[in-house]
C-alpha cells in the first residue's frame, strides 16, 4: 500500500493527526500552540522551509489544516522536525488529545 499523506507511514503520527483533524476548534488551537513549541527544537533552515510552505499553501491548499495559519505552521513544524523530535511530539500530542487536555504537556 502506498501512503498518500506524509504522516501515513507512522501509525502514531497518523493517529495523532487524524484525532486532531476531528477535534473541536478550541482543542485544535491548543494543539497548534503545543506544536509551535517545536520552533525551539528545529534548525533555522527548517524554519525557513516552513515559512515557504505557509506562503504557498495558506488558505489555498486542500489539506484540512491549510485554512488555519496557526495550525498550518504547527503541522508543518511537526512535518519538518527531526524524526526523533517528531515522534516524541506526536506521542505527547496523541496523549493530550485523548485526555482532552494540554495542561502540563511539554516537548522536553
């Protein structure tokens, strides 16, 4: 089976982003704030690439997160983070979404 989305190959990422997609707007906002903390853990060239993606897709793409600038930035940071950081963030995101609370959830 060929994966269509960048996160389909990792079951944890897939589950976390699918749960996020189905979450209410206030939960999405909290999740985006959580994912934006990835900025502190990625290289400047990654940040530059993320901003290019935002300029290209914001409000124009077909993905569920393209119309929300904060969510677009958060998801793209997650997408471009190093694999080890991506996995940790996805696990914490999944747990917080399942618990319906981001209180005390940190990336470090």
